[in-house]
C-alpha cells in the first residue's frame, strides 16, 4: 500500500515541490520506505529514499540524482572506479 505524504515535520514534501512542482512523496507500507515520484513521467517512480526518515538529506539526495546532474554523476563514478582499479580507461 502506498500513502501520499503531503505534510511532514521538516516540510520535505513542500521543499521538493520547490525543486520541481511535479515531485511527490509516497510511503510504501510493505517496504517501510519513502519513495519519490514525479507526476510528469508515465511511470511516476523516481527513487527510494535511502534514509528511514524524511529530512534535509532527502532534498540533497534528490538534487544529486536529478537527470540534469547525470553527466557529472557518471564522471564522478568513473573517476572513483578508476581510483579503485575497477577498470582502466
């Protein structure tokens, strides 16, 4: 069962809407996890919040994982993999 979270202690749901007004939060009671969804996508699911509660880390995580940051994130992952010797470029 999914429950929409419209109000929370730290106003995370409202703060997400400042990033993109189409974001919304659902609580998955089966998994006991918060999920971020986007109403502008056919499959609204974006990500599962990796924390047990909604707080500023959620905002930071959503900002980091936005599609606009894809190139930077991939570059960071490649660099980290090189450092660890996972693969050579």
